[in-house]
C-alpha cells in the first residue's frame, strides 16, 4: 500500500506545483476539503465538462441541457427526502477526539481485505506464469473465496443496520471487527449518530421573515422541478433527458483524499424520463453508454468496474456505481440510478401541481420514471490526473509526464523558438496566432529547449512545436510528440490539421 500512497502524494504535490489544484484560501492555512483550480486545472476541468456535455447533450437528439440556480425553494429538499434522510452515520474516537464516518471505517476495513485478495492474485500469477487464469483463480481459490465471503458478510450486515437505522449495531460491528482509530490506535468509540450533510444559509433580512435555505447537495432537483418547463418549451417527447453541470455542496464529515471528497464540488448529471415499466431497459442502456464513455478515454478497461448496490434506497429499483481504480483503490466515480417516479411524485404532492406527461402514443397521462447518471467532475479530474501521472526513465534521467488524453490536455501545443534571436520569436508568435483561435496554445522562450520540453511534459501538452534556423528558410518546424518524444519536421501549414486530428472528439466517441 505504501507505494500507492507515495504515488498519490506525488500526484497531489504535482497538481499544486504545476498549477492544477490549490487548497482554497491557502494564505489562511486553507479551508478543509475545499479546493481551487489553477490555470491548467481550470482548462482540464473545462475540457472534461465539454466532453461530457458534447457526448451527453449535443450528440443525443433526445437530451437537452439546463443551468438551474444553486438556491432552490426550501420545500424542494423536504420533498426530495434530503431534510429527513440525507445523513451520514458518524462516530468519534474518545482518545484522539477525531470524528469518522462509520461507513468509511467499515469500507476501509473491507478495502484491506480486498488488498489481501490482490496479493494472493499477484503471488499466484508469479507462480503459474503464462498459464495463469486470473478469473478462474479468483472464482475457485479457497483463500480468495474466504476473503470475498468475509467482505460480503460485513457489507450485508452494515447495509441492513443502515436500512433499519440500527446505529447501535453499527457501533457493535466496528468493535467486533477490531477497527481502531488511525490516530490514537484505540477502540474507544462513542455511539454512532446521524448527521445531516446539507449546508444551511438564509435569504432576506435576518429578522422575522428570513427564509432558511440550503445549498443544493445535488444538481438533480433543479432538473426535476423544471421537468414540465423543459418538456413543453423544448417540445420533448418521452423518452428524453435533461442534463446539467454545476456546483453541489455537502458538509462531509470525513473529507479526505484530496479532491475525491470535497465540501464544494461539481456534478454532471442527466435525468432520463421514461414510460413506467421501461425503466430497467433504459437503466441497462445508460449503464452501457456510460461505461463506453469512460472506456473511450483509453485509461485501461481493467481500471473500471460496476458495483451493484445491494440494498437500494427506498426510491430506487436498480442502482450501481462505476468504480475507478484510484491510487488508493477502487472507488465510486459515477452513479447510475433507476429512481422510479419518486422525485416527480413527491414534488407533485408538496407543490400541489401536476407534474405529468401526456403520452400521445398510448393516449395516457402519467408521472414518468427516471433513470439518472451522476458523475462528479472533480472526481473525474482526479481519475485523469492520477492515471496520467508517469515517471519514466529516459537516458538515466527521470521524465515526469502527464499522459492526459490529448483531447482533454490543458494546453494542446507549445510554440517554442529555439533561441531568442534571428527573428525566431516573431516567427513563433506568428504560428501561435494562427493556432490559438482553435487550440489552447502556449508560447515559451525561456530556458533551454530540453527544459521547456520537460515543462510541457509535466503539464501534459501533446505537441511541442520548435521554430529553428531552418524554419526561417523553408517554413518547416519540428513537432515533438509528448508520448513517444519523437520529432518530425513538418510544414507550418500542416500544423493545424496535425493537432486537429489528435485532439478531435471524434477519435474518442465512435
Ligand atoms: N443525484 C444523485 C447523486 O447525487 P451521489 O452518488 O450522491 O448521487 C453522484 O453523487 C456523484 O457525485 C458521485 O458518484 C461522485 O462522483 C460525486 N460526489 C458525491 N459527493 C462528492 C464529494 N463530496 N466530493 C466530490 N464528488 C462527490
């Protein structure tokens, strides 16, 4: 595990050093689990958002986008169930005075058992060499099966306790599993309590008449309450979807692992409205479409897996997560939920207004069922950054490179005059001007060309374009590829199409 932790620490340090992510209000020693995106980070984040938006909204005839406000009428959160049930079970260690989420303590415990499985697999792979069949081994090896059973039993008991609001049993389970506080090392735990995760604020004057509001904990409700507005004005026919991206806020008890769990974060959500009875078929459709979207980025299919929810929330009739292998293990990246008609029906009741659709094909009005896809933009950012981070040995040196998918790279090309003399800077700026309308490009003339290449590698720039003496004679430049480090000489008028080909969204979405 130490190795993974080391890599993760390096990724976090790299994100700061190269202007991807800073701690919020760092001059005041920071604010817990709130982060700011720097020059390269904000570009990368925009590019991820655009990729999601294009593939979900622009490339689907039956999906449209909205941009709802963060503030919503307070009854929204009563109707959605968040006022009563958006809680995390928390527990304190009496010796260290540290607070933990009970579910996270249990999850960390099962992750340790999963590590044991991984170790068994690695050992066996080494022993059996080429003849090793991993799937067969995992499904038949008694030790692995034992570990898997242990994990299932732990999760089943925990889910049951959560479902029955049996907080006492959660505490007993933590004690029986021998879970100790990572800080004090003791098992001296308080009782488990429920803690609501919504941030409260006020609208209007603070004297009488001020309304208690919440910062939205999910963007989805802005879509539900606008369902009829959108359906009517955009003349949508079921099945159709409404998508949006935007900030969400949760007062997370345990905010750890950098931007994995934040108190202010961004979601990219889509609610797909369907005929009752057809939701499971659409749920399967969106599971398939979303995993393909992730695979399209070429970050290794083996790094993703589905995790079906064993105990469903009261409003869901199917739900799963897409998990990604972060440096700290497989964790939730995206949720896909079949939410039935729970939200629309509940808003209908609380608002006293009909939220129904008249289906001309079957001549019937009904409250549609909803399948939702919900992904955290910051979490997606972390998958890209942690997967892209590579330390390569080159001629006895270490090259630090971010192999970010070219389409998402913050800077697509750097234009570099070999020296500051002989009209090279002017020529380089001419090239920059030609390209910067379509691609985010950078001009750099400081330091040796080798150092400049390395700096661009470290922020993941796919192309370095160098202007040299020959450029001034025949209008050609060298183009260096970030991944192969190969250089080729090309005519300046080919640059646009070379970059375009590499960063084109069509390369990714077939
Ligand atoms: N509307 C459904 C919903 O909000 P969720 O599973 O609570 O479902 C969806 O959240 C996604 O939002 C998660 O899969 C994760 O990517 C992201 N997310 C949730 N809480 C987060 C947090 N505290 N920090 C960063 N991302 C978070």
